[in-house]
């Protein structure tokens, strides 16, 4: 009768717990002490099956962790089925968030007892022994941890000595991966939520630890929560690598051995660990990128140090299989996912050419020895491969996981979760990649710290978490794809922090192309004319270089060796440099706001990319620019037939001592197309193949119109990387009714005639304006127009920053 009364009481507790949707562990434990035996493990099977344990996740989670649930302590089925016993123990352990525990808690007693049943039914399952050891290593009691470690170490040593190396390896891998996962959750835990005493005790893994024979020694408990666990995981991975059966398996464990140091962003340690691992395997392609990564993350003077880092990556890629090295240098994960899919539709050879051009277009400064963004992409690829090595599926790299793909596009995730207390009742918890934040609410109870030990707090889980549109803006992702990963892939990659990217000043550039004519086409057949007129052009570049970001002479950190390099660059449409015109200047005075400079070059084709760049390497600081066209038609420059050159804009353009018949006969003072309000400036252009009249003269009419300009982006990124005629920025004229100046001219017939004059924009306000020149051949009736951008700068524009 006494047993019936006790059983009825326990049954009522179970019914109430289920009906109420789940009570806390503490509420259930108030009933447990009434058990007459006083020993939980000696309860009858029916009693164990009747006790309900509520192992809640202690937080409202927005689907990040599972909501409160209750389950039987030890269901009757597990008593005779090892698989069900393990599954049940794992389930309750997961819902307990795998947090440090006191063995007296009901939930952990149930886990412990279920694992005992599983071990009794599968005494030779050594992987299960490693799993049980991970559970017991979360105990607050030194003796529990010590006994578990001793049992596992003895078993591993026995397996190793008896030639069962593969069994020992497999069991050790369970421990190593579990310990590394535990360390990662500890490292991500918010700093502003105090450690619970249970966490402090369980963190002391070295306290009264047994003497280990097979397992590597446990590091001294670190002051920083999770650091010593991370370094022990690294030692465990290194132990696995030492006994690896193949180079591929060894590489896997080497990559994981580097993962803790990379996660801690301890770059000197990454370098030293990598060098130690290379003593074992000198050409291990899983280790070589770590040397380059560590060097890259420790760069202090980018322009001087980055070439050596790029060389380290080059040597690492040579040691890799082609399928792996190609991931480091292709243009994948730079544009949006839809752009990647479009790009992958090209034939491999065409896609390779697209990639070459794309990197050239994206390069922040051609003046630097390396492409900083390409170098950063390599570094992110290597770092993601190490960071998320433990989250990979078979045959997958860390950079191919969800978290790795977000990392490639957005950079590193916040090191930890951050919390904000809401009136003492709840926490607002946030963690983010740059521009992509996830937020959820958790109850601020005394035991809520446990949720941060849950595996669903990992970056990999977070990347694939469904989020509400209200949490962050992601207009391009819809429906079921509204995840952090989906949002990241709907955007182009963020390269903030890369030297020069997004921090370069803008140089105003005027570019003018002129035909090179080596023989007259008059009086010859059309076929003969085509043979005597070569396909080459003279290109003039004039630049207005702002100096506000550069060092000035007399600044505290300036030295006599400091210089600013000015360069004009010409490249093929695929980005191959064909000509560079470098110059070097001393630092400017504090009062100088801009330099005006110019270059000219003769090239064999009119289809080229160009840039003007200025760089002060020691800061580093830079500026760059290219001529902005005023219409899509100006992208073409025909080399034969009736037409005109581009319009050269300068401060002055005066003839020399002899009559000026071609543009090179002018003495040009550059201004880069930039003028002050009401300032006069020079315009010059050439007209080609005007039709001669019967008297042997050519006659033409010129009309010049000044219109207000509006900047617009023509074409998308796909046009840019395919060198489309509509690609890039344009300044479009928006005053079709603006007054025009017109006059007629005539001259002796010649293959080319030149016009030059002094002009002004009158009362035009500061901003961008389009000067449109139209030439009409009065003999043939044909006409041609070309426009050029002129920028009016206010007097106080481009002032240097305060000292």
C-alpha cells in the first residue's frame, strides 16, 4: 500500500507537468526527495518510466533553440535497447543545452543513468565511451571528470597497444570534435553575463586530472573561458594527425589542429603551429595557407608587406590539387548568387577571361604591387576553411559551409554574442556579420546562462536560421530563403577594411583620343587609304588630383623619404597592363589642395581601360579616377572615315612657335576638366575626313552647347565585367533647350583639321556640366557630336582636413 501511494504521487507530478506544458527542473525535484530509497539509480523500472523530467532550454528562442519540453526520465524501452538508450540520453542532454551541471540535478541524473544502461548493453562500443566522457567532463565534480578521463585514456592506450589503431583513432576523434565544439560555445558566450559557479568548476579540467598515458596533457585552466579547452582540442587533433593512416586523413586533422588558433585570432600562434605541423608533413596543402593567412593578418604596412604574403599564398596554391586552388582565385562569392549563376553559364575558357577582367576592375589601386581584394579573398577562403572545418560534410571545405559562405561575402562574424538586459526580465541577444544581424529574446532567469552551451548557437546554425524581415533589411531575399545565408548571397561582397577599398579619393580625369595619321587618304582609292592609315591612337589624360587625404610636408609623422606616386595606366579590356606612365612627387604643403597633371601615350588600339592614380604608401592613402563619358556612344572611337576626336579640356591650350595643325602642336596646361566658378578654360578637338569642295577647301559649322549634367549608372555589374558599351557611370546632359554658340570655319583640305578656343560656363553653378560640340560638314551635310564633362568646384571644395 505504501508503494501504491508513492507511485500515485509521482504519476500526479507527471500528469501535472505534461498538462502545464513543462515545469522547470527545480519544480520537479521538490517531489523527488520523497523517494524512500534515497538512491536515484535504484528506482524500479516502472518508477523511472513514470518520472517526468523537464529539461527546458531556459529561453524564448525565435527558433534558435528548441522550446520547453518534458520527457520521461528513463523510458522502459531503453532498458533493453542500447540504440534507444543513447538516443534518449542525447535528446535530454541536448535539451539541457549540454551545459555544465551538478550531478544531483534530476535531468543530468537521468542522462547519466540512461548512458549507464547503454554502456551495459554495448560494453565494447568505445565511441559511446568517448561520448559519455564528454558528458562527464561537464560535471562540476573533479572526481567525476577524473574517473571518466582515466577510463577513456586506459581504453585508448589498450586499443593502441593491441594494434587496434583505427578503433583508437575513431574513438579519439569523438572526444576531440566534442571538446572543440564545447570550446567554441564557451568562446562565443557573452562576456557581460557572469559565469555561473557550475561553469567555473567544469572549466577546471586540469584540476585533479589523472596522469594521462595516451591522451595529451590538459592545459592549465585559462583565465579566459574556453581558451584552455580550445588548446586541448588542438592537442587532441594533433594526436590524431600523428597516427593518421593516410596523407588525406592527416591533412584533415592538421586543418582542425589549426582551427582553435585561427578562431582565437592568435596569429603568432597560427604561424608557430603551422610551422610545427609542417615539420611532420612539409608539403601539406592543408597547412601551407595558414602561414600566408597568419602573415596577412599581421600586416602593418600593406604596400610594403603584401607582396610577400601573396607569394606565400602562391606557393600554397601550387601544392594544392587544381580543384582546390581554383576556389581561391575564381570570382565566385564576390558578386550576388544570381550573378555567380549567370557567370557559370559561360564556357570555362570564357569564364576564365571574365574572372581576369573582373579582378582588374575590382582592384582598388593598380599602383600597388598586389590586388588587395584578391588577396583578401584568398585570406578569407583560408580562414573559413580553418574556422568551420569541424562543421563540414564529407568532401566539403569550411569555406563551402553556410557560415563559410557568409564569411567569404561579409567578413568575420562577431566574436561573441552581445546581450542587453530589458528591465531585468529578458535579454536581447545579438550576433552579426557586417550588415547582417540576428537578434532574439531570452528570459533573464538565474539559469539562462545554460542556453549558450547549446550547439544551435554556432555560426553554422546561425547562418541557416530563418529570420524575420523586421530584424534586418534584406529586400532581395523572399519566402523560405529569408536566412542570413540567403541574404548574404543576394548582395555583393563587403570588402570594408581592405586597404584603399572604399577609402580612395576621386581624381577628376579628362581623356581625349586622337587619330594617328601617317599618310593622306586624299587622292587614293579606299583600299589604298585603309593600308596607309594605321589602327593607332594618341591618348591624352589630364587629371585634377585632390590632396586632402595625403600627408603634407611638415606633418609630425612625415619624413624626407615620403613620396606620392602619380601614375597613368592603360590596360586591355581583359585587364592586362599595356602601358604605365609613372611619376613621383614630394609631399605637398599644407595649403595645397590639388595637383593638376597630364600624360599622353600612343597605343595600337582605341579600346583600352585607363586609370589615373595617386598613392601615398606609408599611411596608406590613395586616389583614383577615370574619365566619365557623357553618353554610351562615346565608348566607341572609329579610326576611319568622317568623324571627330574626343574633346580635350584644359586650363590653357595655346599654339607654339609654328602654326598648330594637330593637337600635339598645342602647349596644354592641364586642369583635369575642373574649373572654378566663372573661370575660363580651353577646348580643343580634331575633325577627320571632311569632304573637300571643288575649290579644294573644306567647310564646316561648329555648335557648342553647355548643359547641366546628372550622374547616372549605366548598365549593371554584368555589363561591367563583360566590358559592355553601356557599363559604368555617365553624366547625362539634362538641358536640351540650353543656348548654343555656333560659327562657321573653312580651311585647306587635309585628313585632319584642329579647332581650339577659350570658353567659359558663365554663371553655371557648382556641379557637373556637359559641354556638347557638334560639327556639321557643310559640303557633305554629315554631322558628328561628342560631349565632355566639365566640373565646377566651389572655392572651398576639397579643403584639407584639420591639422
